[in-house]
C-alpha cells in the first residue's frame, strides 16, 4: 500500500511539474500574434516595429540569462521553495505587463516576468529526475520536455485567441490563476524536496555570469552581427566570451561554483551540448520557414501556415514522450542518432517541395521532422543530469536548455542576414527575365512569377541547410555515452 501511495505521489509530482512547464512556456511566444493589438493599444507606429520586437526579445533575454542562476538557487535552497518564489516573480511580472501603459514599461515588465518563468524547466527537470526512480527518469524528462514544447508552440494560438475574445492584457491577467494553481500544488511536494545542505551560492560568479551571458545574448540579437555592417556586436561578443572564460577559470578554483565546471570535463556532456546547439539551429529554421513559405510563395491564408506548423509541433510533443519511453531500451546515443536522422532526412525532403505540395506528403514530412526533434529531448537532457552531482541538477539542466536557445538565436540571426542576401542574389537578374517590353502585361506577370520562383528556391535552400545541420549534429552525438552517476556528490 505504501509503495502504491508513493507511486501516486510520484505521478502527482510529475503532473505538477509538467503543468508548470506548459504554463510558463506559453509566455515565451504568447505575444507573437498579439503584437499588432499591443502596438495599436500602446500607440506604437509601424515605423517602430523593430522596437516593439523587444517585447519578445526581453523575455527570451531574461529567460536565458537568469536560468542557470535560478537553477543553482534551487539546487542549494530546495527546488520547490525556489520554484514557488519564482512563480511569485512571474505572477508580479504578469500584473506589471497587464497594467503597463507604454512600450518601455511593457519591455521592462516582460524582462522581470522572465526571471520567474525561467525556473520552470531546469527546476522541473531536476525535480522529475530526483523524485522518480531510475527506470522512469527518462520518461519523466520526456513528459516535462514535451509539455514545455507544447506550451511554447501553442503560445501564438493561445495569445491570438485571448486577444481576439477579450483583450491582449488578459493574456497576462490569466497567468495569475495558473501561477497560483502551480504554487498550491507545489506545496504538496515539499515533503519530498530537501535543500542541499552543504551547498553554497557564489554570488560573485552570479554577477559575472549575468553580465557575460547578457552581453553575448544581446550581441546575437543585433542585426549587424551577421550582416557585418558594424564591428560593435563582434566586440561585444568578444567581451562577453572573455568574461565567461575568466569565469570558468575562476570557478574551477572554488568549492561551490555557480558554473557546473564538472560538466565541461565530460566528453559525453560536451557532445550533448554541441548536439543541442545544432538541433536548436535546425529547429528555428523549420519553425520560421514553413509558415513563411505557406503565406508568401504559396499564397495561402495566414491560418494555413499556422496549421501546417501545428502538425510539426504536435509530433515534437509526441516524440518527446516516445523518446523518454524508449530510453531504457535504446539508450542515449542510438535514440539521439535516430531522431537527428529523421530531422535531417525530413528537412531535405521538405527542401524539394513545390508550390503544389499536398497531403499526405505535407503532413507525413512535417510529422517525421517533429518526431525527430522530439526524440532527442529526453536523451540529451538525461545525459547531462546523469553526469551531474546531486547538488547541481537544476543548474546543469539549465545549461542544456540555454544552449538550445543559443542555437535558435544563431539560426534566427543567420536566417535574417544570409536569407536576405541570398534572395537578393537570386533576384539580381530579374529586371527583365523574359526579354519582353517593360510595359507589357506579359512582362509583369512573368516578373512576378520569376520572383515567386526565387522565393521558393530560397525556402528550399534554407530547408536543405537545416537538414544538413541536423545530419552534422549526428557527429558529436556519436561521442555521447551515458554513465550512471546517481550517487555522485
């Protein structure tokens, strides 16, 4: 009877963690579709749309920078306790956004909100890994990872629905009951959560880490980084990386570092991290390319592009759960390689799509790609947590998540700079592509067709590049080997 009750408690804990990951992940992307309504309400002119993008960027920036620190705080002071405090910050930030009257306040409030939202994934993963027995850990990681994926992917649809039915501010008012629910449920898990009594927090290291990661992240988001029109982002990148290198050297000499130095001494972990960055880069390429391809070159309704993307994202969630379930049978390396092959082959196949692509080819290809991305979530997270000492599980989990976002950031910046330049190359000779009179209707029709063909080629090339990146990620994944280190300290 006691064993049965314990299993129920484990399942309840996993459900709570998955719900928290889902709710807080919604806010990563929830304002994407509500941005036009926010711009109108805040009286932001269309000429300043680049400024309004900071409503999204500020959350992602704070999310990445604060995650390793929040994870370490959870390791030292207790996962449930820090998670609940983080939810209070998330709740207050949501209220601040909801009552903001101008862009600056919204951006600042989103940044503050992200400090609390960043706790759900690393602490949730560490809680799931700690509470469940060894044979169920990978499945738990897959479920939590799948819930987070579902939240971030459904965010745009959720934001659009709330803004359409109520008002964009209600997106953030509705965070209050969600956060309160998770806080109350976490109280039931405090019995199974114990702080790491001998641990310490290096607050000097926290400051250096925050500064270094902030500089690196902001540099990545600057347009000039890939367009090479200014040396400033590259100088910032050099300064940020130098700070992180100095931090690494400093951390290796102290007893309780904020940076889990032990992770960077493991070939398996380093390989998993490189694989994660490459997978994140391929992921952002497919996420951006599919709706743009549908809505521009193919002339589909904007909702069609979103529905196409939904087929992909549903199977990412499904793949994450399947990957966790199969982990004990196939282990990390095999599962990761299979997932990356599915992504690579699927994206290469998508790179051959014409404007007339139809089902079942469309759905099958997107499902295969989504399944592949999902399969790698649990094994990559497991190899990091499995090689992490007990007192560093949340901070270790945070790094594998941050590196995925880094990969997505690099991919997005590359899409913006290389994609524009490549399209200009493809259309350089299209002033009179068919040799007709510039004033004739035939010339106009053929010119439009030629530009559409160039756009299709651009998207095909992007998908092929994404597929190649996924296949390249197989190389470091061969060096991944899980070594059970549950008793490490």
